[in-house]
C-alpha cells in the first residue's frame, strides 16, 4: 500500500530503529513509547488489522507470536511483558497496518490493558 506508514518503513522509505527482521516480520522501537521498552511488531505484508486475518495470512500471525518471546528476551523483559493489538479506530488503532505492541521494562498498570 503506497500510503501506509508501516509499509513505507518496511520498504526503507521511512527510517526506524529495527530490533528484529526476517522474511515475514519487522520489529522496531515505537517513536512515542508508553513503557521503557515499547516495540512494534508488524507483518511485512500489508494486513490492515486483526479483522483482516484469514486462512491465507494466518501463518504470518503465528510466526509473529513465535518471534515475540525472542524479541522480549533480547530486550531483557524477564519480569514479563504485555502484547497488545488495537483493531479499528474505536480501539485506538492509528495506523491501518496490523501491528502488535510489546510493552515492558516496568510493572504495567491494569489501566493500560
């Protein structure tokens, strides 16, 4: 998608602070962190939100959840971490490209859940 911010990051048109990358996934630091460690994990292939996960792309989502623990471990999030995905504008999704937030590095309040 030409106008998608995260697709531009995947293509290298917009810089990011990458923490992980492979064939299917890119993970980078959030530019407005809500916790000491705040990483966004996105599929390289454009998927708009959780609502667009289907049998043709669910393998990418499974892969994301396979790499999230490794990313968290590399970040030193030994006390735990939160994984969040907002779906749609009412839920606070501001970029219409599926992404998962990894939040950690401190005790997180339930209000952030």
